């Protein structure tokens, strides 16, 4: 993203999927994060970066659901679910 003049919002991250919908591990989508761990067969998780044309800093609208960048530039969010196999 950075190499193409874009940024990744840091407030949101991917997550594990288990009996609870949003569970550990948290999966940050930006460089130099502090996440640690090893993927093992059977683990399921999401990768869902929010890419922006401007700043990575975000804010929520009063509906407490809609997220936008503070500079109002375009952004897009993608979500993919992965399952680790042998």
C-alpha cells in the first residue's frame, strides 16, 4: 500500500474465527506491528485491510458503525477468510 501512495487504517484488524465470531488472534494489516504467533492446521482467521488514499487515521460516524478517514479521502475495505491446512 505505502509503495503506491496509500495507507492502511490501523484501528481495525483481522481476527480469529471460532465459536465466537471475533476472537484471538488479532491480525494487524500494517508493517512493524507487535503481533506474534504461529499459524497451525485448523486455525481460521480473517484478513480485512482498509486501504486509503489519504491518512490511515479514522473516525466513526454517530451511527457507531460507519468508519471514515479523518481527511475524507477514499478508502476501501476487503475481507477474506482463511483456513490453515496441512
